[in-house]
C-alpha cells in the first residue's frame, strides 16, 4: 500500500513538472524620474528657498503677529544678509507676510 501511494505521488509530481511551461524573461524599462518641482500657472518652475533666520527675524515675527499673522515656522530671510534685507513669513491662515528691513528698521511690505 505504501509503495502504491509513493508511486502515485511520483507520477503526479512528474506530470506536474511536464506541464510547467518555461517563461521568457520580460525586458523591463527603467523607471522614468518623477518631476516633483512645483509649477506656476504658466508652467514655469517655482524656486524653493530654504529657511534662513536673519538678525531681524524676531522683529518681523512681532510685526506679523501685530497684523494677525501667526506662524509656526517664523520669518525667514529671502535676500542675502546686508544693510537691506527682505523677510518672508507664511501665516497659519495661508497668506504670506513680507517685511523689508533697512539697518534693522523693519516695515511691512
């Protein structure tokens, strides 16, 4: 009885291996890089400026807070450091507050 079971298993396995078809490898094209740049309405890429704190960041944050602009990030320097600097602060409401500081005297733009 054990031999019959063993022989039947061998027959089934050999039949299964005979039915298996060989598959040809499929050529896969390399993935195209995804363009993650933001574009404006005309299709021109929008430049992303990294956040940089400046000497007048705290002053601009106070100016923004006086004009109902609260931000989690704070005021970042947009221009190079110097006698005249421009700061940008994104408000929690979504609007943008900008200020120009000349020799640390800041005014809203």
